C-alpha cells in the first residue's frame, strides 16, 4: 500500500516538472524562481534514488518494481533541466539589466 502512495507522489511531481521546465524556457527570466528551492528538490531526488539502491527489500524485487526508480530518475532529470534553464535565465537577466 505504501508503494502505491509513493507512485502517486512521484507521478504527481512528474507531471508538474515538465510544465515548470516549459514555463522556465518560455519566460527567459528567473523572476519568481528560487535557486534554493530547486537545489533542495534536486538533492531530495538524489536522496530518494540512493534510498532505493540501499534498500535491500526493494533491490531484491527490482525486476518487478523498476518503474518506481525510473520515475525518480525522470523527475531528477526534469529538475536538472530546470536548473540548467535557471543558469541560462540568470545570464539573460544580467544581459537585460545591462541593456536597461
């Protein structure tokens, strides 16, 4: 039962991150973004992935539960993409500030 709720949580986050990445890409600014928040989420996914690898019970059944780890990695990649866009948008914000 706990795994079902974990999957729901991961899928909910997974649906949100692509939308956030698209918004960051189109906005071309970091206004309203928090680097601290992104880093906290990023490291949270790292901890979640590590927790799966050190969980002997999970690893014993990974052939039937691989999808949970897959979604952790997918969300990790989405947050990583948003961090890359944060760096890009920071440069664009600085450029716009100099031009103004």
